């Protein structure tokens, strides 16, 4: 089970650092991955994409799957 700070979550956070939503995709969270990717892409057009980008990294790093 992935805990915040686990190797799997750190790897997912690194993936999201490069492409928003990629970390969520690695974790198998398809809907979250799509939301992060689309929001970041749309908001980068008005220079606010960095907010979603950071949110994507944080979300991947602290993800804890339901039991």
C-alpha cells in the first residue's frame, strides 16, 4: 500500500513534475490524470498553469489509495 512519501508516490510526483497528470496516470487514477492535464494545459494559456502543475505534483506525492 502506498503511503505519502513512499517510493511509488515519490516516483509519481517526479512524473507529474515533468507532465501534469502523469503521476496520477502512473498511480492508475485516470480521471484525476485527465483533470490535472487538461486544467494545466488550459491554464498555461493564461499563465496560471503553474498552480495546477504544483497541485498535480503534491497530489501524486501524498496519494493514499482507499482500502
